[in-house]
C-alpha cells in the first residue's frame, strides 16, 4: 500500500517541479535581451548626412529613437530553492501519511465489523444455550394437573384429583377452593375470588412423578347446604343455575434441600345435578385453569 502511495507521489512530483524549472530558465537572461535594439525606422543613416545637412539648412531638428533593453529577471535565491524543496518533501510526506492513516482507519472499521459480528454470534449462541437449559429444566420439573373423577366410595360423589405429570417430585404448599352458583360460566368473576385464605394441607403432600392425591370432594347430599334458599335449589335442579367449584394449588419443585422453585396450578369444575344422577366435568376460563 505504501509503495502505491510513493508511486503516486513520484507521478505528482514532476508536475510540481515544472513551475520551478520555468522560473529557473527565466532567471538566465537570453542573448537577445543583451543585444542592442535595432535603430528605429525614423533615424537617419550616416549616408544621409547630406540630407540631414539639407534638413538642417531648412531649420528642422533630426529625430533620434533609443531602444531600451528589457530588464534582466532577478535570479532565484538559493534559500528560496531550499525552502521550496523542503515544502515539496513535507507535502509528499503528508500525502503518504494521510493515505496510510486512511488505510489504517479502513482496516480498523473492517475489524470492528468482524468483532461486532462475532459478538452478535456469541450472544445468539448464549441465548440459544439459555433457552435450551430452560427447556431442559421445564422438561424435568414437576407438573401438577387437576381432573374431576367419580369417587369410588359412594355413588353421586365426585372428587378433584391432582396428579404429578412431571419428571421430578413436587410438594404442595398451600390449597384454597371456592363454591359458586351462577347461571352460566360466563357469569363467573373474570378472575377467581376466594373468601378464605390459602392454607397448607392438613397432611403434607409430596407427589412423585405419576402419583395422585385428592384435594376436593363433593357429593349430591351437599347441595342443600350449598344452596342458600329453596328457590336457588329449584334453579339448580332445573338447570337454570349451575354449581361451580374452583381452586388453586401452590407447590414447590424440590431441587435440593435448601432451594425451592414455586409453581401454581388452578382448576375449575362444573357439578351437573340431575334428578336421579349427577356428574362433574372440568370447566372455567384460562384464568381459572392457569398453570405456572
């Protein structure tokens, strides 16, 4: 790269030296400058003395023209020559330095782009590794899922069963549930509302992968205690109103003895009261069946 710049400077150097050479040639006087100018056409030659004499006799003065030689140009001093050469050298050096600096800046810019690309690739790789680790952790965590099932102990009795569908044990920390009578599922509050505080289970519940436990039961005999009036009972029997049971479970992911990761599972079911038989199915919106 530097050789290319020096070649360009060598090409420019003769162009810069041309004015100096012209000035140096002008400093040397030519032979024509030192020769006397030819006599003017109006001057009289020596052979015309007779006519001059005759003119003098007539009273007319002779006309004489003198040619002034051109002044010789002043010589180019040595000090100015040295200064001019020094300025030329400095200009060439400055040109080479500027071009070298531009080349270095371009290299630095390319290196910066390469560094940014490498940093972005490293960040993407780290993000992918983090997502993979999170996915691996989620696949190994406990997942508690609720379902409504008939109770085998008595007819027209149903229970809400929680099952660990994950790959590690989970410990239930708190439980809460509520019973609401509403005309339709759309008449439920947008989010679950509980009148009681969350309570830990009476007996500690730790579910290994695949294990289940009953957290809520409801039977046909409890309808009279749930309905606040005979009119409300009649509405339930005529399906003008429905009985909804919903709740929430908070459980911990047991990774080690001193570390717990907490999750939540919501559930909601609809108790179907018939004149002779009853049933229970899962119901509710996403807010009632939220999993974290």
